[in-house]
C-alpha cells in the first residue's frame, strides 16, 4: 500500500514541479519583465529549488563519448554485448584513426567493473569508468530497475547475482581480465571467483575490492548496525512492497528505491539541507558553475532503483547476519564458497579513511580469506581523507586511488595458469 501512496503523491506533485520550473524561468529570463523586479533572483531561485525537490529523477546516462588516451582524443561508444533480464553488460569501446594509439589501446589491460546493486544506478561509477578508459578496456555491469522487469522473468536471488558475475567474467575472458568490485558487490564477486577456482576454471588476473562489507563485523557503521540489529522478519514486514500496476514489473516484490533514498538522506540530513541552501544562494548570486555542480550531483544521487526482494533479503541474511563468507558456511546451490581455493592472480583492497558505509577493516578482511594467493600478491591501500564515494569518484579517486589501482593492474597483467581441461567436481560442505 505504501508504494501505491508514494506513486499517487508523485503523480500529484509532478504538475506542480513543472509549474515551479516554468515560473522560475519567468523570473530569470532576460526578456521577461518579471526578471527585472527587485526580488526576482530570490523568487526564481526559490522556485527552481522547489522544482528540484518535487521532480521525478530518471536514470542518468553515462554520457561518455570521448576520452584522452596517450595525449590523443579518442571516441567512445557504449555497447551492450550481453543483456540479461536483471542486468546488461556494457562495454565502452574506444575508436581512433591514430594507428600508434590504436596499437597501444589493444595492448592495454581489460577491466570488468562490477557496479553495486544497492539503490543507485551504475552511472554512479561514471567517473570510475571515465578514468579507467584512459588506460584500460572497460566493461561494467548495468543493473536493471526491478520494477521494470516483468514477473515472467522470475525471481532474482543473491545466487543469481553470482551466476551473472561469473557469466560476465567468462564473456570478457576469465584468465585475461581484471575485476574491480565497488561496495556491495565485493562479497558476491569474491564468491563468484572462488566458485570458479573451486571448479578448476581460469580466474581473473587480479581482484580489486573497494569499500565493501567482506566482514561487516569489523568497525560496524550505522548501515551495518541496522542490518545486524533488526530481525530478518522485520525486514520482510517493513521494507518489502509490491510494484504498482503502472510499471512492467507490476506485482514483483521489491525493496523500493524511494525507501532507500529516504535512508540515504536520513544518514546525513544536515549535510543535504546545507547543500540545498547553498544551491539557493548560488542561484541568487548567479554562480552558475556551483549550481551546475549541485545539479549534476543530485541528478545522480536522487535517481534510485528498486531491488528484487529475494536478492535484498538474501544479502541481509548472508552478509550482515550470518556472516557466511567469513565463517566459511556459505553455500551457493549446494557448493561451498572457498576463497582459499583461488591460487592465481592478485588481490588489492581499498578503504576510505572516512567511509561511513563500510567501516575500517571490512574490505581488508578479504586478505585473510584469500590464503591461496601468495603474500607477495596481496596489497591494501587506505585512502586518507576519503569517504565512501571518494574512493571511486572525485579528486581523491583521480589523484590518489586510481594511480594505486592502475599500477596494481599493470604489475599483475600477466596470464594466469591455465585451468585444467576437465572441471573438478563441486566441493560440498561435510555434513
């Protein structure tokens, strides 16, 4: 019922949001007589703010059409080589007529970025992709809003997420690629690669895990505490709703995006209030650059997606309540997840000093699990002064974190040992 009420409210606010936008232009357009009144800058700024607070935010585009490679500007085309019901595998293919640059690009490492399925769209990693494209071939998982997936496509569990990641790794080239997982997918990505190793398959040349809850017991944050202190039944009863009839996924059980967005804002309400007030002042002063920066951030931040209920509840139980990965009790379709079976490749973990989503030590715990990888191929990096978003976006990502990731990938961009010709039988937990 709550989802239906939200949709009704959204429908009612939509015309008012558009009216506020039109009125704001009426008081700011140089050809309008109202724009030359004494209070017009404040009236226009106030109406613009009302528009942005009331409007509906659609999924943004990556919008990456070009990037600089070795001092030369090259074109970028967004392709979708694999399309699954709940996710698209995107490839950002680079083009150039410069033969020398083309040869250099062909020799660059291939990177698969596993984006989070935790509220925001994969476009949140736009800066991650843009920076990586300068020196890598880049693929990324683009998760689909669950309300857009018809019921006929079936449920989507955490086990299905793992299977998707495995299929994407195989498509990119398991023994030839490097995998970067950001936040939530660090856990299922490590599980996916562990299962591939247990079955005798080739595994990626390196794994980079950034700001993820590998062991959520360490330095628990407010997000972790909510998941750990509420019962499983509480989540089923309080955050799961059915998609209304005005979407293709009508009737599907989901954790709605609007509830997630409310939680995001509730974590730092003062910061958001201050940001919107600063935006109002920027408009009054005519500071277009600062106002545009605010719009870009909130166009991304306010665009959220629904999560499949099965996947969300599986994650709560497996990652934040049972701690199944670190306890060695996680089974995926009858097969035990054993990170120690990964013998090839290298592992890098990245944490932000000020991360309020994944606490200190949570991602570093991956090193304690991947004991089959030689110690010389383990590395950890603490991003000083970086919050959760700072480890994959913004100045600290570009200047501090990215060079570490780039150099690590370069160092380990050598072929891994070939997998046996026959797949080993799945290892099961002793009863």
